[in-house]
């Protein structure tokens, strides 16, 4: 009877630990998904800020990742947050700017988002392969053209 009772208690403890681990993983995936969703909205909001002067913000997703995320996910989200702040400040400092400056801002934002995605894929989801680029279907961003020699049109 004692062996049966110990078996039941041990089994219950193992099941409880397993359920807790699965719940935490599900919450981590949910938090990473929220960061990715909100970061996409944030990038679009920055574009609206540039074009129309609208306000931007995304603190709810940061709060969620801070609550349940792994240290690496929290760090990657903080880097993305810093990139948003730097981009917003750059836009305010420049005032009016062209598509080339916007393309530079987008590249910076997308690099930090890609780093977050690859970290979440490895640490939270358990996938070893890294993405080389974001899965976005937008036209290529403009790149700076080298100056043409004098007397030649570019």
C-alpha cells in the first residue's frame, strides 16, 4: 500500500511539473507572438508617424514578454524597443526626409525583428534553423546609388 501511495504521489508531482512546463512554454510562445504582432504594428505606425504625424506605442507586448519570456527573449525585445525609440527620435530630429532615409530606418527595424524571431525560434519553439530574412511581401527597399562621375547622368 505504501509503494502504491508513493507511486501515486510521485506520478502526481511529475504530471504537475509537466503541466506547469507546458503552460509556461505556451505563455512564452504567446508572448513572442504578441511581440512580433505588435512590432509589425509598430513599424506600420512609424510609417504613419512619418507620413501623417500619428502617435505610436507598444508597451503591452513588452510587459507580457517581461513577465513570461526567457532572458534571451526579453533582451531581444528590449533591443527591438531601443530600435523603435532610436528610429522615432531619428525621424523627429530629421523632420522631413525621403524614401532612402525611410529605407534605412526599415532595415534597422527589420534586423532587430529578425534577431528576435530567430532567438524565439531557437529558444522558445525549439527550431534550429534560422531565417535569413523576414517573411514580408513588400517591394524591395531602395538602396543608395553611388555618385555618378561628373558629366554623366545616373
